[in-house]
C-alpha cells in the first residue's frame, strides 16, 4: 500500500512538474525580450568612445591642421555641429532613420516614422541585434546619435577658414534632415533601399564617410577657395595637436567599428583586430609612398594614413578577415595619398583639410573592397554560396546612390544656408582669422 501511494504521489509530482515546465516555457515565449546587461554595458562604452572621436578627437585633428588664427573657429564648428545633431536626432532624426513606423511602397525605402521626439521609446523597449539578443533602445538611440553627430562635423573639414558659423549651423540642420537620415535608413534599417539589396556596410562606409566626403567636396566647390589658395602657403599650425587628435580618433574608432556589432561577441572581436591592423598598415603605407614619391616620411603623412585606414576598414570591420583588412588599409592609404597630393592640385578645388580626399575616396575604396574581402576564400566571413561579382556590383550601386544623394542634397542645403545667412565671412574677417572675427577670442595669446 505504501508503495502504491508513493508511486501515485510520484506520478502526480511528475505530471505537475511537466505542466509547470510547459507553463514556464509558454510564459517565457510570451514575455518580452530583456536586454543583455553585458551587451548594454559594451554599447554604452562604445557610445562614449564615439563621442571621444568628436570632442576632443576630430576637433583637435582638424584644429591642428588649420592656421592658428582659425583654431578655435574650427573646433567650435565641430563641437556645435555635433551638439545640434544630437538635439535634431532626438526630435526627428531617429524617427526618420529607424522609427517604429514602416511606410509602404517607395517611401519606406528612404525613411521611416512614428518615433518623433522618441515617442515610441521607453526604458523597457529594446532594439534588435544580429542574433536573438536585444539591447535597450535608449542605448541604441544614443549610439546611432553619435554617428549622426560626427558625420555632420566631418563635412566642415573642407570648408573651414572661410565658412560663417551661422551658415554652418543652418547647413547642419538641413543636411542631416535631407541627406544623412535618409541614407542611414537606406543602408541600416529593415526595408531600406540598400539594406534590401544586401549591401555590406558594417559601421558606415557609405553612411558616414562617402556621405561626408562627397558632401564636403560639393560644399567647398560652392563656397569657393580660401584667400590666397593655392599660391599662399597654408601649413598646419600644430601637427602636435593633429597627432593627438589622430590618436584619439583611432582609440574612439573601436567604439565605432566593434560597437557596430551591437553585441560583445566574436564578431565584435573581429572588428577590433581589423581596426588595429588595417590602420597600422595604412599609416605605414602612406609614409612608404611618400618616400617612393621623393619626399620624407612625415608625421602628417602618418596621421593621414591612420585616418585613411580607419575610413577604409569601417564598412569591412566585421566583414573581413585580418589579412583582407591589412590589404584594404594599405590600398586605401596609397590611393588617398595620390588623391590628396595629385588629384586635388590637378583639379584645383580647395578641400581645406582633405575631407573628400581621405573620407570620400577612402570610403569608396572601403565600400567596394568590402565586397571582395568578404569572400571566405580571402578569410572573410562570407558563406559557401558567396558570389563575389554579385556582391561587388551591389557595393558599387550603393556607392553610386550615396554619391548622388549626398551631392544633390548638399547642394540644396548649402544654397538654402546661403540664402538665409550668407556663406562666407567678409574678406577682413577671413584675413584676420575667424577666431577673433566670428567668436571674439584667440586660441593663443
């Protein structure tokens, strides 16, 4: 009898356990996904690293390359453009790029909606990653916000030393709205034009660098050359600060590239090692090409090579093996050297700090080259069914769309700014320097 009772109790317990397990499984399936704290922590760190790329990284890099009378003006344009971009991102930028509402038809290929002033975002809402994991949506919003901020600031590398501060602010607001947000949606958002093509852009080769580089070229062509360019020497006033800025950019770029995996996993580690080796190869390659061209290997060349390598590896960071990243960085560095030292003088445009020559050209090489280094035969993460020719064509189409969209949108934005504020400072202010003329202060006393 006792044995029978025990058996009955055991059977009842087993059935209750099975039922409880089934109910727990159903509850787990019904419960919303919860952000992984480890991934959240990594993405918060990455976000702050990208902020460091802007202030102080880009501000010092650009500021050191200008003449001393324009140091503060350059740094202020970088910082203020980034700050304005952050506010606009929260108001309508995030909604246009990654909003909760997906539009039907062609409109949905270019923008989204439904998240103005972050109306759809709460402390409990999450953003998808590339696996079953999720991260807090506020973290994703902040991370992408820093991308918008630095891209807007990059454009001014071509227009410093003669662009009005007021024009820079008007241009930033319009340019972000009609150029950056739609391109970010096209490349990175589900339903976006290039996303649906299958374009590979791990961390912003098209969205950030081609976009900013082409926009910089169009802006400087419309703005015109600096007084005395190219006859008057205009050397950098502080290569020391430029080197400091380059170092901060390289460190911050790990947030840019490894952070774009949205998780602290093996692919983020791949992006990290690629950001090391592509940049190292590019910095050394620039100096080698300088020597082969009959010049001394320079600190400016090394700093320029570092940026060229970082730009080129951005779309390939998680889409290439280390060997492919090294080759990509070296090739981009060599081509960017010739774009800066030969193409610019030949065509005569005044891209003050070579935003187009490095970000535009380097971004194009990186974006197209990603379609090659993605191949598993070259150590990339592509699958067995990877077709290099088809992927390279997708990359080329994406580059062409980015060039066209950025070029036309920038022309619209710059002419609106010209109509509202005027573009250039007066000849007297340009001669005296924008620090004192625009801001009433000097970098050095």
